[in-house]
C-alpha cells in the first residue's frame, strides 16, 4: 500500500515538473521579426541559387560566371543553417521565391550575352543590398539568439557579395546603389537598416540621409542653423 502511495506521489511530482518545461517551450516561440527574417533569408537563398546557376550558364563575362558559382556555394551553405534553425524553432519556410524575385529570374532567363551580364549584376546588387538591410534589422531587433546569430554570420557573406558586385559593376558600367558603394556593412549606421523603405531604400539613393546633405536638417526650419549658408550670422535681422 505504501509503495502505491509513493508511486502516486512520484507521478504527481513528474507531472508538476513537466508543466514548467511545457510552458517554457510554448513561450519560446520566435517573434514575428525572427520568423519573417528566416523566411525572407530562405527566399533570398533560393533566388540566389537559381540566378547563380543562370550566371554560369548564360553569362558572357567570366567574372559573372565565377561570381555566380561562388554565390551558389555561399547561399547553399547559408540556407542549410536557415533550414536547421527554422526546424528547431518550428518555423515553416516558403517553398519558392517571392513574386518579385521570380520576376527577376524570368527576366534574366530571357536575356543573354552582355545584356544578361549587366542585368544580372544590377539585380544582384539590388537583392543583396536589401538582404543586408533585412539582416541588419534582425541583428538590432531580433529576440531569438539563434536567429540573431544566423544574421550576424550572414552579414559578412552578403557584404562580400556586394563588394565583389560593386567592383564588377564599375567594369561593366552598371550603376551602384549608393548605400553600399563604400562596402561598409551598415552604411551610415544611422538607422538605414531598419526603415522598411519598401525594400529599396538604397537603390537610387534619393532618400539617403547623407548624400549631398540637401535634406536641410529641418525642412523649412528657419530656426535651424541653416548649414552655414552665407555664414553671416545675422540670426534674426531680415530673416523674417
């Protein structure tokens, strides 16, 4: 009889002991930011593997072919980590690129020769710059350590791709997105990674914080120290 009571008590202890673990598991669900980053990076990898193979098949410039091969290798390795991390966190990954990414793939499929080379470099620069911005956002705003670590590991790989593409773009006469022309991982670092400027905050760079500084620190702000124009300090006189 005593043995049965002990068994009953032991079972109760085991059940109570499991309850916090189950609660902890439920609470450990990745945030929306972490989940979306894993999904987005997976789609970037899928796209880069396809376009990298296209570069090897259709590229005319040998550097385009070589970079395409390198991108396939790098993004295949990166995606293995993405898939492993997603599995551990029960995050479901998309099975194909986004609609916009597929349009890029289709466009490249219809080109050849020098025209393909230029369009490939242009598309790769835009895609990698966006991937860098998403990665910087994850590093600063992510909450799941394994996903943040993944982003930190991915950043130098993506930046190396942008640096190589920028050098090739100069050779081919292709415009380079201003935010990454210097090759620094976090251009200006002044929050550019975060603003989800529809994914294209850099290309065209028209809205970039620094260029030309024409953004007159406070539009219409007559009270601002108007960047020293005229340097005649007459603060108020005539400044109606």
